[in-house]
C-alpha cells in the first residue's frame, strides 16, 4: 500500500484504505488488502491514517474505520466499512478496477 499524498487525493480514481493504528479491526482489514496486493503483485490501494487527516474525514463524512473509500471519475462511489472477507473486497475491485482482471 502507498501512503496517500494531498496530490493523490485529488486524483479522479482512488481506492483508499482509511485506518487508525490503534484499531484491531483495521489490522485485520489491512491483512485482507495486503493479501490482494500480494496476489496481483502490485500496489492497488492507497492508505491514510485517519487521525492525521481530520479535515478529509469530516469533509467526506467518513463514519468509522476501517473504511475503503472508493472514488471513480472524481465522484465518491462507495465507503465500505464492513470488509467481511477477501472475496467481498474483490466484488468492489471487479466493479471499480476491472483492469486488474484483464488478460494480456
């Protein structure tokens, strides 16, 4: 995962994992996302420590962590709070990042 910068926050398409370092559920969610990145052998998700970005949290009405914040075509599409499983996260990747699944 790549730590997000202010410039990257302005990108049209982002998959952003928002967490707190003191959140046990966040650690489980991170493991799921890292497993997906390991399978695809690339960085897919940006990451943000919620406590370091209170303005972003308030502006985007982030309710809790962990959160998978999905922005596509410069529009907030989803805020996922229940990661549930790797398979569940893949449903969102099929929808918002289909290029991961295209054959060469």
